């Protein structure tokens, strides 16, 4: 059985190498054995943020390591407070945008992606063809956008998927998930 400190070292080393998947796995192992480990909890949150493409995760992790190097006994608490502040800010921003999104749905005959998925009823292609010219699908989360692209590709709407991808890549040129989908799409063509 690998000890907690060894797992945390492996997790931190993986994070520094941008191997967020393994970092998250090590942090999860620590949390499984020591559920009260603030270091593992903070590390898991930061690894998840980094995997989601949030740029600030690496900077917060670097700050965390700096605090630990300076023997700051409050390092875990400081980082927890920062992460909580980010989460509260994110929730506040979501609340600010939710009303305009609802208004846009009403004005533009739009449907939220989550609602569209419920309508599919195991036939994405037919449902999408029925609404694609009359209703806008409003996607508010990256995960939903990725899912939508994968469904477009799977159901032979490859040109449309490529068009969406090219637009998205102009805004998020370094997004690894989007780049991987483009690569898969071009290889599969």
C-alpha cells in the first residue's frame, strides 16, 4: 500500500507535468484513504479545472506550491478559500447569464441543448433534421458542445460539425478536446 505522502508527491509531480488525468487519479486515491486531506481535495479540484481547460488552475497550483515551500501552514486553507471564491464567482456569473439566455430562447425560437437531448427519443438524426432550420439549439456548457459535435459526426453531419469546430477554434485555438475532434474528423473523412 502506497502511503499518503508518496501518493501526494506522485499527484503533484503529475500535475506539474500537465498529466492531469494521473494527478486526479492519485489525488482520488489519497481521498479514498484519507477523506479529510485538504491537499488532495484542492489538488483534485485543480486537476479537474485544468482538464476542463481553465487557464487559472496552473497558476493557482504554482501559488499553492510557493505557499508550501515557504512553510505556510495555512496553504491548504488559503487555496480552499480561493477555490471557493472562484466557485461562488462562477455561480454568480451563471445566475447573471441565465436570465438573458431565457430571454434569448423566447425571442429566437431556441431550445436549450439539455431540452433538445430529452426530445431525441433515440433518433438524433430525425429529430435534428426536423428542427435544424426552424429552431436554434442554445448550448451553454462546453461538455454539451463537445457532445453535440460528437453526435453531429456520428450521424453524418460532418460538414456542419466541421463548421462549428472551425468557429469554436477561432475563439479557443488551444483547446485540446476541440483539436482532437478536428483531427478525428479529418482522419475519418
